C-alpha cells in the first residue's frame, strides 16, 4: 500500500463532438504520441489506463481515461509513494489535452473511421479461438 501525506493527482474533462469510438482512436494516438504505454483497455466501456515512463521527477503516473458521450475524463495520479508530484500530474493532463486536440485537428473523419475498423478487426482476431 502506498503512503501519501497528501493527494498527488490531477483530474480534468475534455468535451468533444466525437463519438466514443472516434474518441478512443484519438486517445490511443495521443498516448502513443506522448510515449506512454497502455496497461489496460476496455473498448466497450471506453476506458483506457496508461502509465507514463519513470523519470527523475517521478516514479511513474497512472493515467485513467474514461470516455462517455462527448466527455473525456482524464485523471493522472502517482502510483508510488511520493510526497509531491512536482506538478507532473497537472502537466500530464495538460499535455494530454493539448496533444489530443492537435491530433483531432490533423485526422479526418474518414481516417478515424478507417482506424476504428482496423482496431475492431484487430480486437476481433485477438479474441477468436480456432
């Protein structure tokens, strides 16, 4: 169990006109661009949990992203016992939102729909049993 003297986390919401599936694609692209790694992914519930890399300023942060009908909730929190996060959680959330918006502007709806099809095909082939 981690011991903290105070909460080391930051939470914010991002509003978008995209569907949950479209948002998932951009979230996954954002995570890749930020060089975080996905720990768990629940496609149907639109929940993604990612982790940042270890650095001299932090021992890693867990990023929980929940997508629900045009609202993307981003929570960044320390995963190890840290007395302070040195502003890293706020920076993670800010970087996520900025990167998400940049990627959203660059991808066309047809690109996003193509990526949804690819993702669904990959997920389907991953769970098929011969």
